C-alpha cells in the first residue's frame, strides 16, 4: 500500500511539473538568439551579409536589385555564387532588445556601399500581389520602426533551420487584430533576376556573415 501511494504521488509530481517545464523549454527555444557564421549572437544595428547556405547553383548573398521595367523601389535580389551581396542591419520591434531573436518581428534594411539611384528606403517589405507572376515579392521602401497596422508589410522573422542556417518568414505579429499573410520566403525568378518571394513551401536557407568593416565606416561611404 505504501508503495502504491508513493508511486501515485510520484506520478502526480511528474505530471504537475512536466507541462510547465515543457512550456519553459519552448519559450526558451522561440526566444533564443540568432547566431552568425562565427557562432555569435546577431546584434541590431550591426551589418551582416545574408548568404545562401547552398553553394554553387544556390547562389550568393542578397542585394538590391533594379528591374528594368520598374527600377524603383528596388527589390530584394540574390547575387551569384561567390558574391556576398550588400550588408543588412536588423532592428527589433522591441527597441530595448539589442539581440536578434528567433520568431521575433524585425525590420531588415540594406546598407548600400555606394550612393543609390532610387530615393526610396532600403527597408524590406512585402509588395502588393503581382497578378502577372502570381507572387508576393519582397521589395524595399518599407518603414522602419513604429510597429502596428500601418507598417505590417515591413516586419519579418528569422527561423532556425540548422546549426547556423536560417530561413526568413513573413508572419507579422505587430498588429494582433490585423489580417496578415504567414508564409515562408524563398528565392524565385522573375525572368530577369533571382529575387525573394513568399511561398507556401519550405523557406530558402541562409547564414549571416558579420561584415568586417564597422557600421560607421559603411555609413560614411554611403554618405
């Protein structure tokens, strides 16, 4: 009898603790920092190259692209293998947190290395639906900061895929009552260049390579 009572008590403790412990583990996983290719935490305001984790035919880094028919605003395009592209910086919807975290709303902004031709911003956003291509393309001219209904298209997330490999996702939570898409982001062709677009499939995998030059020096070149 004593043994039975002790066993029941032990099971009660296990089932009482397990749900909260599991939830705590999930929360930690969700809020874990994104890591760069050196295994260090991604920091907001720090420039990184976003490079394809698949070599060769998988292409190189992300950069600004200018479609011939409609060059402005620029689009989020991918360069060829061996080219790291143009640096980006990340900004959190929570401006008090300087670490880029998994599954958290972020702005992504290109930091051009030379003067731009377009006067639009370099902040990523999801464009209006392209009926001719049947796609939602990722372009620039987004809004940095001010999370809410008016900036819904400018917020993205990073999800973990491998040890240091990640995917981008468009699934904003900055406006809880707003209807919004929730899609992975892949690379696709518009017939002219390889670009980023929303997809119902698996997201394309990238890694983040910290730029050796400081953000201040890059900004000086841009100016």
